[in-house]
């Protein structure tokens, strides 16, 4: 499935996807894989994911969530939730309301995840 098909009917999510791709493109090469549940940004392994919380929640706080995989916990009020699914892997879930929220701070977190994903 193509990312545009996954995001069909979700214009805010599509604009966020395009902004994330543009920002990541400045860091180097990466792959994009789309499944029924998410869009994964990958190098040797996945480092960031876009997904639609409306697929799972009746009243989501945003149209799209950007999840960033880091090797440490980042404490920021911007994250909706931070979980540790593995010993050296923290998932940071950021509700995104528009492409302008993919700012320099978010790009720093994405760059850290990008480098860690090898």
C-alpha cells in the first residue's frame, strides 16, 4: 500500500507525512513501508512511525500521531505518551495537528532516531 492510499481522507495527516519526509530527506536516505496500521520510516530498522489514532480510538486527540524510537526517555510535555517496550528502546508518541508542528525540536528527535537506526 502506498502512503497516500493509507492517508486517503486525512488531509492533515498527509501534509504531516510530506513534512516528515522533507525533513528526513535532509538527513540522508531512508525507506518508507506502509502497512494497514502505520507508515514506518526505516534504515536498518524502524525509527519513526506515523499512524492514525482514529483507527483505534473513538475520540482521538489528533488526526495523526508520530511515534519516534529513541534509546533514551525524553521528558517533554509535547509527548502524549512515552513507553519503554524494550530495554534500550523508548517510544515517544506525539499527537500532531499540522505540518508546522514538525519543528526544529521534533527534527532533533527524528535525527537522533535516524542515526540510531543505522
